[in-house]
C-alpha cells in the first residue's frame, strides 16, 4: 500500500474513532439543544408550577438558555444533557409525589443514569401538620445525591408558604442570576369580594353543618373548573375549591363550619358561616389549578368525592354538561335524611347527563354501601366500562377518603394502570 493510501486509511480510522467517542455528547446535544439549564416542577395544586415558572423567567432574563417542564415529562436524555437543574417539588397526601409525577418516581428513579456532571437546587413545598413533611422532595434530593449530582446550595423545605423560606429561595436565584427584582409569579392580585348569600346544605345532620356560599366577585377575572379560591380576612388565609364555572360574576363555595373539640370554631369558617352579614367584604384571589382540570379532549368523567369535596366536582360537572359529555358522580356523606346536598339541582339532571349515586355512612340498611370506595367495589364492571371508553377520574374531598379510593382503584384497575392514567392526566385528586 502506498504512503498516500496509508495516510488516507489512518485519517479515516481517526475520524471513525472520533465520531464514536463524541457520539454520546452529540446525542445529548440533539436531545435538548442548547438548554443545559432546566427548571422542573412537580405540582398538585399549581403552587410549585407558579414558583418554577418564576425561576425560569428569572434565569431567562439573566441570559441563560433555560427551559422548563413538569417533572412527569423529564427523561434520562434531559438529565444527561442538563448541567444545572432547578427543581420545585410539592409533597401530596401521605408523603406522596403529586399525581403527575408518580410515574417519574416509580419508573425513572429506580434506574436513572449517573449524573456526576449535574448541579441542582431544590425547593420542597409541604405542610408540617402532616407526618411526612416534604417527604417526596426529600426523596428527590436523596436520589439526585445518590446519582452523583452536586447541590448548588442547601435544599429549602418550605412549610406552608413560610415567607422566610421563600426569601432564601429568591436570594439563591438572585445570587445565580444577578437579578434581585424577580419576575412576578402568575398569581392573581387580591380583590375585594362581598358575601351575597349563605344557606345550610345539611340542616339537622349529625355531621358539622356545611353552607353553600355565594360571593360577589366582579374583579376576580375568569377561572375554570378545578381552580381554587384563596380568601384573606383578619390575618387568616384559606384555600377553597371553587364550586362553579368562571362565566359568572359570582363565585360559589361549599364550606363546612369547623367546630373544634374545645368548643372553639375555625377562624375563617366561623366568620364565613356564622358571623359575616350579607354585603360584608373580604379579599380573594384565584389560584389556577390546571392539574385538576378536565382533559382537553372531551370524554366521560367519573367524579368521586365526599363532603365539601362536592364543590370541586360540581364545577367539573357543570363543564361536562356544557361539553355535552356524560358524568358518573359518586358522592358520600353521613345521613340519608339530611345530607342530600344540592338535591334540587342534582336530582333534576337526567341519567344521560349524570349517573348520580349517593351513599351514607349512617345508613341503617346492612347491605347498603357506606362509603364511595364501597360503591366503586360494588360497581367494578361499570367502572371498567367507563374507563374502556376513555373516561377520566377526578377525586375531591378528605385525605382519608382519597387514600381509600386510590387503594380501591389500584385493586380494581391495577396499580400500573392508575399510574399511567395519572401520568396522562386522566386520574387526578384534590384531597386535603
């Protein structure tokens, strides 16, 4: 072979070897382009997403080519291409991941890639009144460290919107971006609202009295089914599921009058349900909660709840009626004589519009289902039929009810199916 041929062969061999060794880097760059900084959020009620988007806008304003996405859409390729990860993660229920992030935890975390080149900053959102405070966010931190990722700073675990924790998070963003006046979140400004009417939903019930409230809300702006209303009065703040669609200038709530064991009453519920006179004002703002909204593609819905959880389900039902889609409403309360909430409204709907099934925990009939999870078990074949035609599931109400329903659904449909439905937006919960 001539010297020229040998030189050509050597050059080709060097080029092939170079392409081989550079292939992983090329594939990483092709996956996410120039976005080596990612902002990721795991959100159940929208707060983590709002804070994540605020961080994303700050990084972009500082000239960093950052991108943002929900944790449920994060892939190994994203992580391998990323060099800096800003993560805002809520913990939900009994230390669980938000519904949209459960597939990530169960599928990617057990076998994710090593991440020695990744740095991360983490903000966990939780409530220390619950026993597993910020448990999911802490599992994420432990997983990232086990994969070799390095923290940019100490992780921040925020207790119920603690302002000091937010100040530390904002300071860390300012340190890394040079921007001290952070972009505003997309929270609505506080607006005055006035009490219009109040009526008892369950007079004579063995349960605590619940009320149907209507508030004049000219300045709130639009909201959609699934959104929440934050009320502020006398230094107290509370979030409530909105019980009607946003096409009205009136916002409706279902609020239980809380009475504590020592005889005192809940500060916000006591004022709303007993003390406030029609016309009295307080401040309110809408919290958009897209994770609990219905899927964009019209389809049947299965709405499951108890007590004041009927509020969020009612707004979803109203949207389903507008879409012309059927709903199956399973609602549980205490007494069949006193707890047929909103009966004059719900009972006039036809079975083609809504399949309405109520159950009562103090029903005297021995064979009657006592709780909504019992109704699901008794109608398992019907449940499979609805799911087979693309129905979504929304659950709203107490944490105990929500966990019992989740357990039954996993038993009837399979844990893998429920996790996939959550990842696809077909199974979501608003439990408290």
